[in-house]
């Protein structure tokens, strides 16, 4: 029978799945060095800012944590030393000034370049409580507007944001899933950050419909300067429309004292916190004026001079 059917053994069915193994094999395209991002902050950050930092640490599996630093005068040397200790080639630093304003440093260590942002309109994942969700440790997709390719300083920002927020392939702490996307939108000279979940629903046979659900967090980055080095150096680009918060605060206080209203251009440059503070101050002055009682005609009846004058 074997001679009559010589191809019987070759016609046996082959298992299409094969041997399933959960072991991750090394790849030739893996980077020669490990890419790590140091995420840390200076001492004095607020609770909301600390929650934002923890949210970014949760979303970036290739991050390295570090405790708060106290050095303010030689911060450039301290940051380079910490990056060298943790073997990190990029960094995200949260710096708070006067417990009011948050500055975000995003750069490459130790040679640079580096970008300094003013972070405003911060909303954490715990605050928003959105319906989106993703697997912890999954690699995100990165989406940038087309405007980032039009100007040189925007191309530098795109390269730095891609390096810090993009999880490298075959990272030890990453998972082989792509279920969310980081979006960087450029509008009115500011960068808006959003994080969405990629939802796939099977509509029909071999048809999949994809939609997005926001996860959080949210924040807006107002670029200030692009430095040639890490945490300083020569200025490659400077934002001409950026007004320091201290200068804005002095202008608003002067306007509140004079009792005049600000123009539309001045209001557009004011942050939400400053607008709320100025409006509360003006409302308090108006209520104080309304609460003032009119003068009573009999208030000085019992004064000594008035009594003597009446007796005469």
C-alpha cells in the first residue's frame, strides 16, 4: 500500500498555527542602546502638577523616576548628572515658579537641544474621569499636525516630543499592543496634548469600524524658547508673542486699580487663572461699593460742638 500511494504521507494536513511561544526573540532592528526618559520635578510643585507627572509616568513605560531636586542655581549641572546616573538620553522636567506657574522642560541629554514650555489648562485623568482606557505599558501612536513640518523650530519640537513620548520598539517594560494615540495639535501658537483610546468594533463581515475615546490627561504647552544645549545654552528660537506671567500680573493689577477694562488682545494673552483672579477682584470692589451705607443725617447730633451750637 505504501508503494501504491507514495504521496500519502506528504498529503497529511499541516497545523496552520504551529508552535505557540510567549518568548520574545531578539530582533536585528532593536536599538543598540536603551532609550530612557527621565521624568522628575523640582521641589514646590502643586498637587495637580504632581498628579500630571504621575499620569505621564503611567503612560510612558520607558520612563525613569527621580525624586524632587532642590537645586535652583546650578540646575543644568544637576540635571545632566542625574541623566548620566540613570543612563537616560531624554528628560521631562516639571519646574514650578512662585507656586503659581508651571514650566515644562523637554530635551535631550546631555548635549541638547531643549525646549522650555509654559504649561497651562492642566486636567489630570483623575479629574476628568473619561470613559477611555488603555493597557498599561502599551506603545502609543504619535500624531502631529502638518504645521510641525512648516517651520524649523516646530520641526525641532516635533523631534524632541517624538523622542520623549514615543516608546521604543522592543522595550523591556512595553507590551506588544497599540491601543491608544498621543495627539499634538498646534493652534494659536500653542501645542494642545490629547490622549485617545483606539476602539475597534466589528460592523459586518470582515469590516471593522474604528473610533476614538479620550483617556486624558489634557494640557496646553506654550513654547518659550529653544536652547541649543540641555537646560540652557545659546538660544536657537524665541517666542516673540510670549509675555511672562509676572509682567501680565503687574499689568492686570494696574488695570484693576485704575478700574478700566482690558482690550480683547490683552484678554487673549491672559491665562484662565489670571482672568478668574481679576474678575473676582473687580466683583469684590463692586459688592463693597454696593454694601456701603448712605450717610445718616443725625450721625453728629451728640458731638460736643453741635450741642453747644444748639444751646446758643
